[in-house]
C-alpha cells in the first residue's frame, strides 16, 4: 500500500504544471493531500526549499512532506503515479496507444514555447484575441492535428484521446483552459475535445477555486496592469 501522498502546487489560477497531476489524481480517484504554495508569497519563501528540491512546483511527496520521498517534474510525477497505482488507467492499456500518449505528452512538455508565452494559463480572465500571433496559431494547428489524428485512431467512441480519461488528457487540460481564455480559432473536433476536458469533475473543481484567487502575478499577466 503506498504511503500517504501530498501534492505541492502553486496558484490554481496560474500553475498549469500543478493542474496536470492534481487533475489526474482527482479524476481517477487517487487519494492525496494538497499543499499550496502561492507564488511570490511569504509562505513560498518560507517553505519552498523544504518542500521542493528544485524550488519549483508541483512536487509529489510520499510520506511526510519535506522528509519523505519526493518526485518532481510533472511528467515524472505521472510515471510515479502509474507505478503506485497500475490499476487506475493512468496510461492506456494498449501498448501502441500508451506509446502515442507518452509521445504527445513529451512533445508538448518540450515544445510549444510560443503558445505558452503568448497564452499563459489564466482561468479567471477572459482575453479573446490576445496572443494570436502567427507562430502561436501555427503551434495550435499542429497540436490540434495531433488531437484529431489520435482520437480518430484510438478514441473514436469517447470524447477523450484514448477512450477513458488518462494522463494524456490531463496534460491538455491547461491548454483547453488557455483556449477558453484567449479564444483562438479552432476546428470543430478540437472545440469538442476542449469542451469535454473543461467539463471533467477535476477541471470544474480546480477552476472554481482558481476564480476565487485574488493574487496578481505580473509574469503571468502580460495583458493586464497590476491592480
């Protein structure tokens, strides 16, 4: 039986990397405690060295946070969860589907810098038209083509990429949130997929909490002046 898990996360309005494992664990019923360290806060400065070996979030702790076993970086956390809970469907059971899912996650993890920079996750804001530079639209077209082709091959009877909700879908929850905030042009299939992601129980819970946050982090607000 795994030790109790604690996930250290950042602000729910901004922290796209925190959202991914949080939503995966929530949607698949993996029990965990949440420990939030808000960016640029006294709590962050006082505890980030103890709670994160990299001074970044998220971090998954097994046992006591700060003295148990830490897994850091979102992709590593997902793989650790797959080791701890092999029966939860974190990745598809079919080897080819599993390879495709890992490929999509790794591809997004290491790329799409224009999209990330121009459209940072900001759940409580609505900024249609912002960030629609040509290089961003090109990345969106490449990504949504991957979604279309993957769903056509592996997920035809489901709104998700591989039938059941998996780590690949969790990876793209922040992207669906970005598209809701900035409203770039999307093909119908991508709109349907984003709608399904935003309607998951986990994403609805996260978004509700994010909209209650009042902190303003300038680096995540390129289109707004400080209050």
